[in-house]
C-alpha cells in the first residue's frame, strides 16, 4: 500500500542523519523574501553537528548565489557550503577552451563566465550554446525560442543547460527557466547536456564537499535531501539513492491542496515513488 507521511518539523526526520542537502528556491526563499523558520531549521541542524550543503539549479557561481542569499537575509551560518548548477556549467566551459559560445540568458547571469576565457558570439558563429534562461523571464516562455532552437538544430549545436528547472517561484508567480527551453530543444531532436538536479553530478559534488567537511564519506542512508520539485528534487534524490523531505508550499502548491485525502492511485500519479515525508514548510 502506498502511504504518505506528513511531518511538521525537520527534527522528526534527522535523528540518524549526518548530511542535509537542501534546495534553496522554494524552500529557503521565494525569490523575493527568505523564510526565517526554514533558515532556523537548517541552522539548528548544523548546531547539532550535521553538515548542510545547499544545492541549487541557479545558473550562477556559488559566491553569486551567496550574495543573493545575503540580500534576502538568509544567514551564512545556516549552511556549510553551496553547490550550484552554474559552477558545474563553468567547468564545462573551462574544459572547452577556444570554442565560441552563444549565450542564451538574462544579463544578470553574466557571472557564470567570470574569470573564464569564453568567447561569446552570435548563434550563427557558435560552437555550442549555454542557456541560463530566457532573455526576459518576466514575459517569455520556451515557445518564444522555437524558431531559434530550430536554427540551432540545423547547425547541430549542443545546448548546455545551466538550470534544469522548468519554472521557479518569484513571489506569488511562476516564471520560466532554462530547463523549459532545453526540453523544447531536446523534443526537437537537439543534444542537451544538463547540469543541476535531477542529474547526478551536482549530488556528487555536494557529497564530495560534505566528505571534506566531515573527514569521511557519509553513507546514503544518513543523508536527507529537502526540496519542493517532483521533477528535480524528488527524482534527483531517488536516483542518487537518498531520502527526501518534500516541501509542498513551493512550485506545486496548487497540486497539493487536499493531498492528505488522495488515494493510492492519485499518489502514484503525482509522485511515482513517494518521498520519505512531506511538510508544508521547513521548520525545526
């Protein structure tokens, strides 16, 4: 029988946990303001001796993510480290020196190229594409890029997706991310390389950092992930072999109205294999 476990507090799940891998957007903040109780929950987890690594599909380096967190009043002491899909994308760029890049994304993501020898060119001259999102995520969706993706496909360009998220919260709205454009390109037949959740490299990087901090590897059974996306957080954690605490207040909030009354078939349709537990919002 498929069952869902609901918890009110993080402390109900972490008695045998040494490492917490927490999503950021939708769990710690919504793009406009931080969630103080979530910050306090992660800080308390650290105070009790756990290692907390924030893993994010932000298409920017970790230090840029940290600056945003500080602006949103997320304290530095509620986490040990940040691993971003932007950092993994930077590794790809650095490993392809001399190649030209067509950058598809908003100007605010320019830190992804900081310190790299990346030659940015028009699509017609590029060796590959780096997508960090729509040029204008306030008004555009993936469909606005169908013609452009057709041109890229004709040139057989690889698209490197620096943020596999389809949508993300910004206040009370959902805005489109690089993942939406990447999925369109893949549907058209294009080659896409994804960096970030649910793909394994971001988890490998996070666990390597945790091992450095703790001085030894941590068994998967003693790791807990936290996130609000079925497609990225849940699928990524399950593929990596770790448990997940699913936060329902995030991008799927509407879908979880009355979830405690769902039957087994509806649960399986929504989740596939359910997470370890659900909570409306992260609190200690």
